[in-house]
C-alpha cells in the first residue's frame, strides 16, 4: 500500500509540491522496506528550510533537518522541528549515522556538488538510501533559478554519472513533470523573468523565509493534482524520458 500524501501545510495544496511529494514517496516506498516493530530510523533532510517536507519524510524515520540559512530555521524551530544550521558539504554528523538522506531541490544551490554527495555517502549507513530531486536542463534556466540562487540544472544521465562517481549505486532515476513539460518549458522560454515573486535572496524582510511559488488558480490546481497523481503512478513503474526536474534514489553500497 502506498504511503499516503499528508495535507498539512499550505505548500502541500500547491499542485507542484503535491506532485513532487507523490513521486518522492513512490520511490521511497519501493526502496525502503516497512520499519520493523521497535526499529529506529534516522532521516537527514539537507536543505530542509522551514521543514516543509518533514511531515512526509517522517514516514521513514525520525527526521533531522539541516540548512545553512538561519531565516527558515527560525520558522522550523517555531514548528518544534529537530533542525540545525550547517552546510551540505560539511555535515556535522558522524559516519554511518542515517538510514536516509534527502537532497530535495538542494544540491543545485551548492557550488561544491561532489562535496555534498560525498558527505551524504559518509553519513549514510551501508545500504542507506539517498533521495535526490534537482531541476532539469540548463536551457530551461530562468529568473526562477536566479531568485533561488541556483548554480546549475541537470540532465538525468549527468546526475547518474555524478552520483556513481561519488560512490553511490543508482537504483531508480527519472524525469518528473513529464506531462506539464511542454507548457512549463514554453512559459519559461517565452516569459523567463517574473520579478514579482518574493525571495529571501532579494530582500532583508525577515518574514520572507522561502521563495514564493507562483499561485495556480482553481480549477487548474485541482486538475494538476490529478496529473501529478497519474505521473507518480507512472514513475513507480518506469522512467520518464523528459520533464522539468529529475528524481533519483541511490544506495550506499
């Protein structure tokens, strides 16, 4: 039985977030067996921000969040989440600590990408899983990448190669947002800039702790929820040939 998607935060109601969460949980449900009674698991969410994914990752173990930016961590602490400040390429944890490390739209922010992968490998237990999502295709670079302070976008073969060079065994990899790819690509190419979106990288306002998502009006948002559900069912069975992001789960040998 698939892990249910929990609707707790406002972000979960946005079709983009919901679709990504469904696809992530499909991969994790396939690769991480159910916990045995009394079994303790540790999950590290690198780039956790305000903790928007903690309630989903908590299906797989106790979640510790880490982020270099103190602004969203203040919100995470207000939510009573277990979070700490740190950098993805210098993880403040011992070797062989975690059962799962999540890099969910994180590594594209960090110049030292191999440092992040190597640190994730170090802190994972043997047989532990790495869950990665990244934006796809440099030719889709837009203002959204700039206000998110991205370093790069990836192709699926490139991400696979870099993970394998870092010592991981890639178990599953696919593009995501397959059905919406033509529309999203068209919008980004024809209207690559949207300076109206708020970003903590553009303002000193302490209330702005994460990059604003473009709103999706109803009934379009509900229709896209169904599209995301359908795509997650497909990702569970086979890899999709293109999309606006890449989804990957890898294992520490």
